[in-house]
C-alpha cells in the first residue's frame, strides 16, 4: 500500500514537471514608473512687498525774514511838494518835481551825475522803498537811492546799472568808494524802458538792499548813522539818461542786530538769468 502511494506521488511530480515545459511561466510585465510632472507655475496675486525703511522726518526751516522788525509807516511822499526836494535845471542836466514824480535827466556829455535830496526828516533806522521808471538808460549808466546823507557830501548810495548790476558806495567828504563792488543781479534792468522797485533796510551799521522785493545783499558799516534820503542818476558817456522816481514810502524798524560779521554777505533771488 505504501509503495502504491509513493508511486502515485512520484508519477504526479513527473507529470507536473513535464507539463511545466509545455506552459512556460508568463513574462512579468514591468511596472512603469510615472514620469515626474512638470511643476505648474503658481500665480501669486498679491506678492509680498519690502517694508520701506523709515527715515526720521526732516524739519523744514522757515525762510529767514529779510526785513525784520518792520514797523508802521513813518511817511509817504507822492512828490506833490517840490519844496521838499533839491531841484536844478541846466542845459545838460535837470532835477525837477512834476506830475507826482521826481524827474532826473542828463542830456549832456558824461561822465556826470545829478542828485536830488529830500530836506527832511533825518533818518537813522528805517525801511524805505520807491519805484524807479527808466525812460532812457543803457550800458554803464546808473541810478539809485541815496540815504543817511549829511552835510559835507557824506552819504551811502545804493547804485543800479543799466547792464544788470548793483553795488553799494560810501561818500565821505566827497570821496567816493565802494563798500561792495559790482554784482550781477537778475532784478536789475537791462536798458530802458523798465521799472524797478528799490528798497533799503537800515538798522545801525547793518544795511540790506532789495530790488523788486528780492534781497540783493547785506553790508555792515558803522560810519554813517543818520541822514536824509535822495535819488540820483549818472550818465557814463554821450548817451542821455532819464529816470523818474515815485511812490516813496518810509517805515520804522525796531530790531537789534546780532553780532555783526566783518564780511559783506549776498543772498540774491534772481528773477531772470544773471549776467555771467
């Protein structure tokens, strides 16, 4: 019996082995590895922004007052009283008060100047302004305002030339010298016809000068402290010069100047391109 079972098992193993050759084992199909997907671009609708660096705010300084301590009106002059002004008429030059203006004219050969001074009041600290109307003026011809004029040809003279420059002169006993020599100004007229407003602020030895309300320069000089006002024109050559001065007004000034600087300073505010 046992032999029969063994024979059957052996026969079954031989049969299975033979059949395995008739039916080969299937070839395994390789499992494909999925390809790496191309990354999709992500749209950031609200990208983060860099936080700006915060800087300390800078204080904006106010423009210094160029006419500090300006007070009330001391007097105005519409040039309706000729007896307040020195006048003269000659063949080559004249100073007359007519039509509410002071008219200064030179028709003769230069160099020559003519001056008209107001007889009163004597002024120490003040701010004065007037309008100059130029009918004839060119090149080195000059005009301007005289102040702190005292007997013996002592005075200061704010001078404007008809080629666009300004300067300050001082006369002592008739000897004239510049305290600040010629400077180009965008407010000074270039030839005539032209109008320009002249202003002078004076406190003690400090003097500030203006054209058309624009500060031109500051000069300190303690020599002349009081005197009267006036105007002048200067003809440099053969060409005539004619200028009218009108609407003079003078204000008081209450101001204490700081420690003075020995060097004149200039702070121009030109309204057109200055002359090189």
